[in-house]
């Protein structure tokens, strides 16, 4: 039906529905501090880290992300296959947060959600930019439109008299977000020694990341000279965690008061998730599904200094980012020693063609094409020898796979791994 409805009619429909939802549920976000996190990579992890830090500081927190929902101490899996819930569901969830007494609501705010006006009727107080790179831009008609969609979050916060913006100043697109006159700006960075004069109101408070020590069992780094330790791995998580720390600092908490908290933080399911059942090789599950995040995941995997890195990957169907499929294969070929290309979420596309497109990017490395994702994962695990690392990317903690005919079948990469390893022990 959607195919036959003009886009502008759909846009009006989504616009009105968002405000109707807010009205029905009594504008729930007006009585909470609402934190919106947008960007290309790291949104889910950053949201979870913000929620964990605020909870550790004694606040009741609500959370909605691609992976999980949370209201206070209650947490459950997001089975909706949506980052931002549609129709009236998001406002209902926010109402439940308010009814439970949550002081903060942390919302992973996607460009797709903004395009469908799901951010309307939400009273954002804080906007966070993780980073920006081309992803799913076919839905927006180009990268500029994709970026502008994300900018709307900062435009909304700029209308608040005490709005707060948190920015990754190392991102090359950050000036497009800084141009909005957000009252209180906070920028974190590693790579640039000086912050140039900025438009759009105040110059941000600066938080410099230094002395990064990346290891397979955790990370150490400093922010403005304050030392932090975390069990999170990889440079991307230094940025994700720093964004979360800056949010807390913007709420009046000194960085020094957050040091003990960072040692207890954990990533969300399917984000550089280690799966251990006593095997003599390492298994990591990660959501990475576009070239930049896949490269970051492989770089983190290399911290384990594996004898071999065995990769299992695929690409999304449904017309999503078709031009990046070969790039995914190229990235895998640059890092992995052996590669299995398989299914991910084919939707109505021919899964064999998707696999062929990804495998075409691999150069000079052995590659196997296996349509059945479960068989591909098991093949990788069978190939693994002592000291190897198997990185299974693309789905992370997702609990379903989208196939032809609009169907979703139950899925869990983690369960497949655990079942195989358990069977191998018995």
C-alpha cells in the first residue's frame, strides 16, 4: 500500500501521528530530561553507556535503542526491528518511563526516525553527535539529505533556552551541527590540537582525549587529564564512552567523580560481544554492517593478537546500501585471513546475489560463500584452531532475520555459537 501513496502524503501522516501520540499520552517528555543520540556509528553503545552512568549516579533512567529498552531496573530486548518505534509506540513507552518516575529518557535518534517525524512531540534537552558517514543514504536521496535529517535534532535543542549539545569535534562534518545556536556546547576530541572559531553561538567546552592504551581486556585513556579505565575494547568505544562522560559532565558531575563508574560499564548485546564457553579460540559478535564500523570491529579484534582472524559477514538486502557490498568484502579482505560470506537480512532480494556482491570485494584471501547463515557460522567455528579469533558481524544482538514476503524469522547468532560450542564439549 505504501508504494502507491505519495511521499508528501506519508510525510504529513507521520507528522500528524507523532503529535497525536504526544497529545494522547500527555506530552510525557516535558517532565523528563531527554537525551537524543544521533550519528552513524556508536549510537546504541553511547545510549547504553549514558544510561548506565546516570543510573550509577542514582537516577532512574528510561532508554530506547536498536537493541534494548529500559525503564528503571527493568530491561528488555527490542524485537521491533526499528531504532525509533513507530506509530504511537514511542510516545507510549515514554509515558511509561514518566509514570515509573524516570528523571532521564535516553533516545537513540535515527535519521530514518527523523525522516518519519518520530522525533516530533519529543521535548529534547540534550543532543549528542557521535560521528557521521554515508549509510542507508538511498532512503534520503543522498548524503546531504541524510546529514540534514540528523541536524534536525540539534535544531530542536537550539530552540530550548538551556539546551545542551555534545559533539565529536574530530568528525569532519561537525561544523554543520555546530552552526545551530545551542545554548551550551560541549565538544570532545583527540586528533585536533586547536578548536577553530565556531559559528552558531557559544564556543564549546573542550574535552580532550589523550594517552589511549588499547588492550584485549580493556582500555585506559584520559579526558582533560583525568584517567579512566574500562572493560570496553577498541578506539571507537573510547569515543562512545567519552561522549557519555561529557553528557554527565554537562549535567554538573565532575569527571573525577565518574572514574569508578567506568570500570563497571558493559556494552550492549552484540556490540563487540565476547562469547566464551571454554573454547581455545576467541569468538566475537558485532553489529557492524557498514564499511567504517566493520573496519573498527576488525581493528578491535586485532587487539587480541589472534593467530588467524576468521570473518563471517554479509550485507543487508531490500535495496539497502547496494554500493557498499563490495566495500564490505574489501574491508574483510584487508583484515581477515579467512572469510565466510553469508546471509544477513535479505528481505525480498536474491540472497545469492547479495553474497556474490560482497564476495566480489575480497582480494587475495580465501573466501567461501554459504547462503545459510547458521551453516556459515558453524563452518567458521569448525575451522577455528587454538589462538584464532572468529568475528561474526552484521546482526549483533538482533533476534530476527528479515526474509522474503515481509516475514521475520527468529534468529540469534549468539545462540548458534553457544549451541555449537556446547555440543562440541558433550
